[in-house]
């Protein structure tokens, strides 16, 4: 638990004796967790009076003062630390830092801007540049996409509109966590292009460490992500989803022959109702995989080539 927390928040390795280290790491973990929980209401009050974006930055400054304390002895000496208040830091940062003998460090985990050419769109709505850059390499299970700029309402509005784009106050940057989903046709580069294109479309100048993608950002040449598919699993035609959608689920339940597989949490479709399935998928933006389409075509072929016979009309024996 302690190690996971340290990795998640990028906490520095502590300096001290072997005996001090294990003790200090546990103390640090408990203090930081308490620091966050004790100040939840104060963070919320500050956000209501100063705005969410300014509050996130201020909260980061406050917490980072403690995150960066790297001496085991500093934590051990404060193992019985009384409640620390975010409000006290906001009122007088210098007095707060002196009171707790906090050592000041450069923000090492802040994402640095890179000097790259800028694309200026026609009809600029702001002269603030949004810097978009990548991390990791092909094959990594998780990769980040970062977006950074000076504070600008236009850029913030665009980023808020991109699903799963999140502000990270600890790195002072917006970030998108790329995780390739099963059946996803979009790539990491597609998402980089998508963010760049969205910015340019709203009149925001863009720069990126991926200059090779500039032409695609300008033209909007990217594959959209899709998290809802009709595919084949265990020889069954199924509606599989990486993100549950209430509207799509409501509509799929109206297709004839639908069953819900509680063990695997998926909907099983009957290919015999291929026309309804295709109409539903088209209306809801659900993609049909090649193997699933093959099953639907087989069902359609069986229907079209079925043996249709004319039934002779039986003449009543009582008729003349």
C-alpha cells in the first residue's frame, strides 16, 4: 500500500539510515493521507471562491511542499503532527513554510515545455499556444498525452470537452491516459492528432513534439475511438463494450432474441435478426467486427435462400 502510494504520487526516496527509512515511509504515508482528508472542505471552499483551475494549482503548491520532503528524520520528528490547514498556507505562505521548516525544491516532476514550431489557425480566438506532446513508446501498455499552456478560458473549454482529459495539479499539466482497448481501431497517434485538431478547430494555436503529425492535425485525419462493438466471442455473437452506455444498452434490449450473459457481463445477439442488429448498430455508432459481419451475412444468406413453398389451398368437401 505504501509503495503503491509512493509510485502514484512520484514521492522521492527518503534519505536516512535503514532503520529510519521503513519507519519514516509509513509515517509519511499516514501524514499525507491525513493531510488530504483533513483539508477536503478547505480545498472545496477555496475552489468555490477562486475557481476550480486556480484552486487545483494552489492545492498542488500546498501538497507539493510536503511531497518533496526527502529527509527521513524530518518525517520522524513530525510523527505526531497536529492538523495542518490549507487555509493557513493561503493566508501567509512564508509563515507557513517557516512554521513547519519545509525545505523548498524545484518541481522536478513538472512537465517541461519543448521548443517546437507552432501552427496558427485562421480565425484565432486566442494567442495563447497549447503545447501537445507525447510520452512513452510503441508497445507500452499505458502512455500519456500532455497538453500545457498558460491559463486560457478557450483552451480550458476545449480540454474539458475531450473525454478522459484530466488536469493533473501535481505535474501542472492536462493529461490523457492512453490505454489501448480491445477492438479499438484508433491508435495513440490518432488521439494526439484528435487533440491537436480540436484545438485548431476552436482557433487555438498548437505546437507539438510530433511535427510529423502536423499535417494530420490540420486536416483532421484521424480515426475516432470506438468502445462499443458487435463481435464474436466463444462462438457467440455479442455486444461487447469497454465503456457502458445507458442509451445503447436500452436500445439493444429491444432487439429480438437478445440475452444477457451475467457471467461475462455481455449481451448475446441472435444473428437471425441481422437487419435489426445492423440498424441498431448504425443508429448508435456501434461498430461491427469482420467476424461478426460474417455471421450476420451467413444468417442473411440462409434467410434469402430458405425454401419457400406455396401451400395448396384445401378445397372443402362440402363445397359444390
